[in-house]
C-alpha cells in the first residue's frame, strides 16, 4: 500500500489550528468549572484559532482548485 501524500501546508495549518481550538475549549470548560475567570482568555483563544482554521482550510481549497470558484463575502 503506497503512503498517503503529504497534506498541503495550508491544510496542515488548518488542522493544527483546529487542534488548538479544541484544546482551548477544553481548557475554558475546566477553568469555568473550577470557578476561574481565566476561562475568558481560553474562549477568546478558541475563537481566534477557529477563525484561523477556517481561513487556512478555505485557502487550501482555493489553491487546489476544489473551491466554489467565486468568492463571496
């Protein structure tokens, strides 16, 4: 069985950002359960990393040509 091709850099960054987002959400839940307001920082980090994941995933789709073809915004 041949090895899988390496993902494009934008897709890899999207995956890393998604992992950071999931970990930040978990840290926010733990912080709020413990009664710490530090969870607000984790929520903000989760929002930032989810936007980064969305951006890099879309950028990766546009570069490979599998995007919708039109940019709406």
